C-alpha cells in the first residue's frame, strides 16, 4: 500500500464519520427551522450530503456506477430547490401584496354568493 492509498483510505474513513454527523445536524435544522427558507436550504444541504456520501461509497467499494446515481440525485435536488424557491416567492408575494383570499373582500368580510349565478350588489 502506497502513501497515496493510505491518505485516501484515511480520508474515506474521516468522511464516513463526518457525513452522518453533518446529516444529523442538518435534520435538526429542517425540524427546528426557524423559517421556511431555512428549511428549504437545509433540505438542499441534505441532498448535497447524500451526494457526498454516495461518492465516498463509490470510492470505497470501487463500484463507480454510484457516481452516476449521485449526478442524477444532484439534478433532481437542484430542481426540487428551484421549485421550493419559486413556491416561497409566489406565496411571499401574495402575502406582501395583500391579496385577499378567494371569496373575501378587502375589508375581510365574506362576499355573498348568488344562488342564480348573477352578480350580487
């Protein structure tokens, strides 16, 4: 075993110890929050940690198909993060703009509904 192999083996074992710890700390951030953007970023971090863990397993086992799985997970994780960010932007925009809920006027009173389908005055 060469010095390079020893360093790689040491780095793999360090990563196998550090990654679960990082994963658990990130799960705590997902659960505790404090806000929705913090949770979304924590979920993105969970995906990044999972990708790193898969890459370390690929190095340890020598089964390099895991790298393809990690790349696919990266693409899916990126799309999920973009979808969450878009959701946050659309819901925050509606709340800030003061858009009333459907069926409620600007004063917070429920709009009367017509039985005949005609507009009420």
